C-alpha cells in the first residue's frame, strides 16, 4: 500500500490502512487467496509527488507484489500513472476520483465513483433548489479541479448558471482570486 502516513493527510492514510489491515486479517483467517496468506506491504508516500512515485516503484519492484493499493488522492494517483504502465504492476486507488486516473491506462483502477459521475449527481440535486451557484476550487487539488469542472458542466446542461468561480490554494488560502460571471 502507498498511503500518506505522515504529514497533512496522515489521518486519512491511517484510517485507510486500518481498514485494509482488518480486511487482510479477515481474508487470511478464511484461508487467504487460493490458500496463500495475504501479506500487506506499506510505504508512506507523505502525499508528496516524489515520495509517491518512489513508494510505487519500491512496491512494484518487489517480487511479492501483484498490485499496489493507493495512492488515495487523485493528485498522487495521477503521479504514478506513467510508472504503472511502464512497470505493468496494477494500481488500485480506493478513493482517487479524477477522471484521468484510469483513462487510457490498463494498469490503473479505482474503487469509487469518478468526478464526472459525482459532479452530475451533485448538479442534478442542486438544480432542483437553485438555478445559480458559485464554485470554490482548490487549485492544488486534482480532485477539487475535476469535481468542480464536472459539476459546472452538468449544472449548465441542466439549466443552471455558475455566477462566480473562487480559486484558492490549500497552502496559501489568502491567495484567492475571484472570477465573477458577467
């Protein structure tokens, strides 16, 4: 597994790891896979580009690894796409939603709904109550950018109008820029 076990997203990574450990224990108590016990190898990717690629390369380079679970964020999953195709070791992200994560890559998988689906569901729900909306986009997050784009497209298609788009960056919240719709 490649997870952020330290840094800003450590709590997210640790809960994901706890869930995986529970499931591995259950599977092993039931006889494993085809009679073989599952061994969970874990690398801290720090939610950092280089650390994530290094964690994937280390795990994928092990003879015992048949697939890598994680990264769990869209941005980090996008970082390992090229390596997954090159090394031909599958990546299964439990929570990376950006549409590009799995696009045109036979070694990238996700276990959740993608941004296109989520954005359309949100837009179809919201349009029943309001016809105008504002989006807030974290420009450091591929999840935020992808979901916002999907929502805006589906909202407009349903007859809504985005009247303002606010952009920010997690690392510098004060650097917001407003782009109101005329």
